[in-house]
């Protein structure tokens, strides 16, 4: 297997006030739409989250191996479960993501010497939750968790990360009801 794809189903969604993964979007849920894009780009997809909440979707679902660590715990779980060298990890709250943008990241793995290929987020910095991680990154993630260094952007500094420009609308995330409403309003224009 050349690549594997994973979608982080999100945490408690406290700022949204409800499960972001279950937001209705274009006739399905936000999670389902993103899972389809990841599967189309990587050839396979699994979910990182609570199996009892998401198993009905028909994808493999893995619970965080180390709970309470936020997104770094999800990436750690994905790299612990994978059989692929390169692993696409995408958050469930990027409604503008496309398979084309994700394929662009995956294609860079053929030419890079980096251990992580991340989409450029707003401001040009790396977007750690729209990135492809080599499974060799697992020891670095494990050490960061042991050291309680849980910020994903700090982790990307420790990894060899190549930042790749993609359409910024693809990596825009929605964390609050206002951001979700703004996204849906912009999309209908």
C-alpha cells in the first residue's frame, strides 16, 4: 500500500456546541464528505474517533490510543495503526477540502526528503491537520506526548516538514457556529 488516509473526527467540539463531524453538508455529513475526498485521493480511509459514534459509516474506526492529547493523539493513533509509509491525515472540519488538493500533497511524497508534507494554511504556515506524515514520525510524536508538548504546529517544527501551497479555501476550518454559517453563506454565492 503506497498511501493510507485518515480523518480525525474531532474532539469535544466545545466551540461549535455540537459534533462538527455530524454537521449536515450537501446531503450527508461533513465527516462523510471529507472521508470520501480522502479515500478518493489516498485510495483508502479510516476514521480516528469513537467507534460507537462512527462505525455505522462503514469505515474502519480507531479510538485514540492515548486519550486527552488532542489532535496529536489522533495523528499518533493513525501512525500506530497504518501499514503504509505515507499517511494523509485530515481534520473533519475542513468543508472546502477536495481530493485534488489532497492528491497534490500526496504527489509531493515522491519527490521530498521531508518526513511530513503539509498544506500551507492561512498566513503561509503549515496546516498540521491537512498533511501527509511518514510513519517514521511516530517516535517524534510519542516523545512529544510523553513530554506534554501537544501543539501540532510546534511538532511540525520538530519534524522535517515541506509546506505546499494549496487553495486556502480547501484548508479553511470551521470551529464555531458563526464560521459554519459564514462558510455556507459564502458557498451559496
